[in-house]
């Protein structure tokens, strides 16, 4: 099968992450984590806009707020903040803190939110990781769930780097990546209660030697239920059938640190891919790409209900 990988012009982010496709406005939103920036790629204009969040050093994910066109939930340190951005200004303003986690414990002072995404009902799932120290040694990350009205619930502890999230509403499954486990876990998912249960490994990226382990990062899912797993150190997104665990396709990119992916475009058949340039990775590291010709369609992404 042939596919095409093309860079989006002026799409650089040192640590690009958290792509969210807004089908209503035909925009791809994503973040530059360590720069505290929000980015928007407009499909119609074929143009990228970016804004620095005033007063914030970190921006780990971005999810539009349901019923608005200029308001977003953004991970910032151990807080999830509500940010106003018109999509073109070079700055964005913090409206309020939606919630904060891992307070009152010195162990968590070096933690921050990482990936965050909403389930099909608009509940936000977002997890933390250490960004000071060794995430593999100190598994002090946790996964949280926020529900409309303000209820925050701890979903999982003993997390190294909380990462990729995806749901399959047809099969009632939830997929989750802790990068430090080198694998993708599948959970039975109760859409009414928002509770995952019965985890099992469906894709394993361990190799013979720990040096060679591939690091699974962000993830998305297509309408056939196949998952797309980005590898932070592997130049590759793996398309995987989670029922069989088989790799259906290896999508190769010109950057080593592939951070995440999201389907978008008018027909949800373009795979947008974020990358990182951490550790002085050479160009084109940090570029955001579009992949076409995959003969697959994504599922609509959900906005947060606050």
C-alpha cells in the first residue's frame, strides 16, 4: 500500500503533542509542551497559527470545550486550566483552573500532566508523569478522569509516563499507554459510568535488550477499530489490530521522535502526526506531518463537557 507523508508548513514545535481534530471548524489543535504554546492548523487556509499561554511554562494537551469556539482545556503542570484563544492572536489567556492533582505531597513536585483526551461522552482522561528525574525509576504518575460538573476521580496509579488514549465505542474498549511499560493495554469500558476494567496487553514493543525497547507514545484509532501507535524513538507509527495483536502497517516518518497522531480532514482520512526535536534532534524533527493514502478513516474526537 502506498501512502504519502508531507510536512505542514511552519508547523514546528520542539515537543509537539496532543493533536485534536475539531471537525466543526476543520482545525487541528496541538501543543508545544515545553514552550507553553498552543498551535492551530487550519485545513482550509493550509496555515498554522500559534500562541503563547500568558504566565504558563507548560502546555501538555489541548481539548476544545463543548459549546464554545475559543475556549480550551489545557494541561499545565499538575493543573488543567481553561484557556481563551481566538485562534489567531499570538497570546492566549488563562481564564481559570479547572482542577489540580497531586497536591500536598513533595514527591509530586516534579510531575506534570502529559497526554489528555476525552471519551465519547466528553469526560476528560489525563495522566501525569515526572518531568524532573527518572520516570522509569519513579513511577509517580497517575491517570485521572474529570466529569462534567467538576468530579475528578483517580483511575490508575503506578504510572511512569501517562500517554496514548483511545476508545472504541462499538466494542466498549479503552486503550491506554504507559510509555515505561513498553506496551498498549486494552480495558473493558463502561460508557455509562466511564469506568475501565480488566486490563490486558494487546501490543508489546519490548525487544531483546532494554536499549532496543521501542517507546510507545501517543495513539489514535480508526473506524475499523485498529489502533495507531506512535513510537518516540522509532521513526514509525504502527497500525495494529488489537484483537490479534498483529501489525497491519508500519507508517514511516523522517523524524525519530514521533509523539502522537490524530485523524482529520473533511473525511477524517488524513492522519496528522506530531513530532519532537528534544535532545537536539536534527531537522526536520519537530515538524507536524499529514499522511494521506492510508485507506482508513478515523473516529470523530470529542470535546470536553465542563
